[in-house]
C-alpha cells in the first residue's frame, strides 16, 4: 500500500488531494469523462454487434461489468506475485475464469438472451476494456481503488451499450425492451437493427460527444 | 508592376476559359434527365410526379439546413447539385413509395452521403445511391414493390400508398407487378427487348426507358460533361460477360442485350457511375472502374440473392476509386521508371 503513490499513473498523482477524492475520481472517471466507448473508443466489437435491443445491451453491459470488477480485483490482489514476463497470460486466465462464470450464469437466468448474445459472451475475454484496465490500472493500484475504477468503467460501458440499444430498438423496431411503443402500423427502420445501423448510431453518438467536448473547450468554465 | 513598360498582363495558364462551372453542369445534367423524368410521369402518373417533387424538395431543404455546417462552404443549395441528387434519387425509387419514405431517403442522401464528408466534391459515395441504399436497408419491402406501368389514361391513379402517414407501413394493393429482372431471376420468364428499350415495363421511375437515358447521356457526352469511357466500359464488360455466360448455358442465363436494357443499369451507368466526384479521373482508371462495375453487376444478378445489383456495384466501385486513381496516375514527362531499381521505394 505504501508504495502505491510512487507507481500511480500521473493523472491520478496530479489530481490527488486526499485518499477519498482519489477513490471518487477512480469511480467517476470511467462513467463519463473517459467513457470507454464514446471517449476512448474501446470495446467496439460488442458495442456494435449485440446492441440491437435494450435487453441485449443491458445483459452485455452487466456481464462485462461483472467480469471487469471481479478480474480487476483479483489482478490487483496478485499484482505483487505475478512475474512481469507472464502477466498478460495470468490476466487472461483470471478474466477467462469470470467469463466462464458469467456464461453459465446467463444460461441459467435467460437462455434466450444467452442465445442472442452468442459468441460475444465468450469474447468478453479479449475485450480491450478489461485487459486495458487490468494492465493500465489494476496491476499498479490497490484492491479498493482498482475495484472502484473497474466499477466506473463497467457502468460507463453499460451506459454506452444502453444508449446504443435504446436508439436502435426504438427506431428499428418501434419498441422499448420488447414493449411496442407506436402501435402495429409503425414502419421500423430495419437498418437500425442490422449491423449497418450500429455504425450510424455509434457515429451519431460520437458526433454528439465530440461536439459537447468541443463546446466545453471553447467556453472556459 | 510598374517596371513593366508595355502594360503587358502577365498570368499563368489557362488562357482560354469556357464559362463552365458547377451550376452550369448541374443544369445541363438536369435538362438531359428531363425526358426521362417525363417518361416516368407518363408511365406512372401522379405518383411519379409527387415522388420527384418530394425528393428534389427534400434534398434541397436538407442541403439548405446543413450547408452552413460545412466550413468555408456557404450557399451551396443554389448550385443545383442537391436538386440533381434529389432527381436521381427519385428516379431510382419504385413509383408507389410513400412520400415520407422518400423524404427520409433525401435526408440520408444529403446528410450521410454528402454533408458529413464535407459537402460537394468531398463525398466518397454517390449521394443519391447512398440515400437509396439507406432506404433499401430501412424499408426493404416497400422498396421492392413495383407497380405496373400505365398510360396517360390513368394519370391520377396512385401506384401505391403514396400518402401513407409518416412512420407507418404502406398498404399494398393489387397493382404491383414484378420487374423484368425479378421475372427472369425467380420465374425464368423473359421480357420483349422492345418493351425494355422503350420503357413499357415495371420498375423504378428511371428504370423504364433505355432509349431516353441513352439520348440524355449522348447529349452530355457531346457537351463533354460526361466521361464517355465509363458507360462504354460498363456496356462492353456486361455484354461480353453476359454473352459468355449465355453461350455456356443458354437455359440458365439471359443474353447480353437483356442485361444491358433491363433494371437500373442504363440510369446507373450513364448518370451515377459517371459522377465526377466518385469516379476515377484518369482514362485508364475509368476503364478499370467500368469493367469492375460491369463484372460485379452481372455477378450479383446471376449468382447473388438479389435480382438487381447496379446500386451495390456502383457503391462498391466508388469505394475503390481512390485506390484506382492512385495506381493509374500518369507518369510525369521525363520521370524515370524507378520501379525496378533496387533500394528505391516509391512510398
């Protein structure tokens, strides 16, 4: 614990005023300011592939959050015992363990959602957000801070998936989480459910986020 | 400047200028399309007229709404490019399409097809085909429901649910008919070539009369507003490829003339593949572009799941255009061929 500050990432070191602020910062950073999907553009594969409905997006987001938090916790616990040369292999092993747990859990909870997400549940193993947080943060920080950081990024990813899923389902199928919104005559824009629509929606969200960021920069707070 | 004793005007070439600018070219292209549009109105009545007006209006309104958003480009709505995009988009749509869907397509054509790339001259894909592809992705069923052609007598008969409420599905009636390509693909039934040539077939607005499109294209080529190599290359490739297939198996494959005259090929080859922004600039590149397009069209029609493949072929070749341009740059006079020299990279 004592040498945490020595190895911490620079942006944390600068922002550090007290331990509590630091923890809060670790938690909130991933939700909005460094949102993994809309700001860092990580983990685009599941974001584009399975967000064609609200339920699928939520399931994907929660599954990833669970794996992210648990893996980062374990990685932070074992960070002093893992030799540098084999650390990535160790991280993958830890992540794969939790992905397997999520895989079976989801099968037990809702087999339909599991089928809809298909291979993308197993592919959480190679999601860059998880490996990125494990390598960049959890391997250098305390267990508490790593879990808070992972939780923040998990929430950020879930929110991003939901942003995508809500737009795609409402426009594409005229429903929200399977509940029809506009009556039976509504003509769904089926491209939004198809893979092509994912790119349109992600692009539009990125446009909005970049526009907001540019406006914030122009107008000094 | 004052050291010039003879009041000579010094300037660089070009010295002879024609008053040709974007609005003029756009106007001429629209004039040359007028007969095609009139033929569409003749065959499909008031539905076609409303569809054309909606698309032109929708495209111009979208352009006006977003033109200021592109840096350094103000007031581009008056140059006619948006109107042309709208007209071409309308000509690719089935006559019975609800007007609100046409508006969605116009918006997609201008915003997704043109504005987000930086406006006219910067777009990668042909805007009107982008709009149509977007519509095809959104509403596949209304986009493939075709009305049978008629004459002036039923001018006021709607060819579909033209006035469907926005965001609702149109209702289909019994007027629908299969296009010649769909007939060939799914029922193996041919269509008389004369009908294809003069336009008495069902299909999208501009899919009808091959003759009028060829005349318009010839006029544009004569004015030098159109790169004749591209349509010529497309026709030659398609005819050759289709004829080879036909000779190999006359039962399964229709002959070359059928491929040339049916579907959106004429409109696509003459007016969309030749879009100067999205097609190669070098002559050699034009031939490569055209032959690639021709091979794709016949392949999609004969071996793909869709009846018609002109739209996707053109969009695909649009994507290849920068690459083609890059590899067909002419060598500057006097430049040495360094390709075979060791240790030299052409980066």
